[in-house]
């Protein structure tokens, strides 16, 4: 019988072997005490198994509250546990409840993070994964052999549909490939969703008719389940190609339901990521996280960015991008690089990832360019061309005037 394998990074005041057995028992057939009905036959079929333990180090201060150590010694280790697919079948919410769920509340752990998941082969045939992914993004935007260049509407919230459409007009005329709503904007008091979609798509459709270039706009449809279906229909009705979902807010089932429709590329915004990842010994790491959301069918997935404005390290960002380069399905979700980006991060991003299959988003890096938004878009394209050619920032600035102005504005 196939098994799902989960890898954890743990800290415990107990022996690691004992803590690992508690993990396996609590998350399968056992509880804190033996109960009638938990037969050896039942355990043989449904109990989780501890597959491997790797002791790492000991510390004298717990990472998070939990059971106390009488010797002030807390051991950290890598632990691998497996479950039979019979426990939850192809039920994603129950799988996540099993692999995570109450684990974070067990007192035997003073630290626990889900690091990765190894999926059985049957998952790759039962689930279709991203419907669009990298290939679909390129087809829908008409952008090949370089990153898709995108931006975010700012101010995040407060503008009318007409105000937003005016910014969109500036951006599409500047040569942008992709625009998205901020996660804070959905249907504000002065910007009803249906009217905003109609007004923005009038601009995008008109530009496409005149130039042949159809810019992708990711409208934020995050809402209650029925409302999201209506918002999705509205985008399709007006000729849109993308919907954005705050995946941590709306959940797996709602996200998968929309991904399964297959008419729009789904932009997965991971706002709330810090809440589930920022502590080094609590939550989930991106390699495991992205597999869950690719099973749901998300086509585009945020990974932060090199030298970002948030807390995440460059190493973590690079690991996230590389994890999306390891295909689960025929199509892989495209990494969405954002957070304080301008062209100056492109050389290091390319050097460390060796891919242009990314959606590279800059807000101020485009809109605040000294020569205007059009030059901002051009500068980002120049930066990535220089990065692929192996040029340094200084060499690129000497070659490209628009990028040189970016360096003057943002390089300090």
C-alpha cells in the first residue's frame, strides 16, 4: 500500500525516539492512553510509522513553550514519518490535518516544522495540478524567453474603478505584461467588484485590439465560496485571463474548486506566510507548502524576492524558487517574485536560480522610475537580459540608459 512521507524538524525535551512515537501515534490511530479497539491489526494497517531519526544538536532554551526539561536540555532532530494512503485517500484537507493539525499543540514538542512531503505516484495521476502554470502564463501573455514583467496596483485600496483603469492604461501602454490587485482590494465601498472588472477590462481589451498584446490582470476574487464563483464568472464574461486568491484565507477546498474550473489562471497569493513560516521551529517550509497548493491546482505562487523588504532570507527565497523547478505534474506553478523588487536584484536572482521562468513583479521599481513607467518596464527587461548575459549591475548600467536611471534611483 502506498504511503505518504512527511519530514519534520523538531525540538523536544524528551528523547527524540519517544517524541517521534508520540507524533506518529497522535496523528494516526493512537491517543494519550490505550483505548479499546486499538488492536494490533488496526495499528498495522492505519498507524503512522517513524521511518528515520537524525539527531542534530541540543540547546538549553526551548524555541517555543512546551514541556519543560529537568536538565534544561532540548534536542533538535530531523524526523521522517509515513502514513498509509488508506488513512485519508485523496482528501487534501484531511491530509493536511494529519501531517500538521494538532501536532503543533503537543506538549512533547518545543519546536516542530513540516519541512517536506513525498507524495505517492498515484497522487500525480489523481490530481491534475496547475492547469496553466509556466506554459499557460507564457501563452496567455505572449511572453517567451524572458521573465513575465508585472506590477501591483497602488494605492492598495481607495481608488475608484475609473482611477484604477487610468493607472492600468498607463501600464499597458508602458508595455507591462501582468498587473494584479493588491490582496487588500476586492470589492471596496467605492469600487464594486463587477464595475471594477468591467472598467479595467475595457482598457485591456481596447489595448489588445489595437496592439495584439493582451495584458494579464489578476483580479482578487477572495470572498465567501458562492461569491467567489460569481466573481470568477464576471472575469470570464469580460475576457479576463486570471483570478487572484488569498489562498491561506480562503482555504484548500475553495481554492481547488476554482482551480478545477480551468477557465482562468489562478494567482495564489500567500499573504499570511510569515504567520506559518517565520519562526524557524514552527509551521511549514515552502517545499511542503507548494506541493499542497500545486495539488489544489494553483498556477502562480508567491516566493518573495532577493533582497526583499520583508524578513525572509535570500537563501529561503532561492530554496522556494528551486522547489517549484522540481515538477510534480506536467505543468509547474510559476514562481511569483515580488517585495521591494527592481532590476538590481535580477543578476543575483538569475545567478542563483538559473531560470527566467518567473513572474517578476515591481511596484515602485516601475511606477517611480525617473523616466516614467514605460522606462520602468524597459529597465526591468534590460536588467534580466543583462543577468542572463552575465553582466554586473555596473556593466548593465553602462549598456542600458533606462536601467542606469534605475540604478541612480534605487541602487542606494
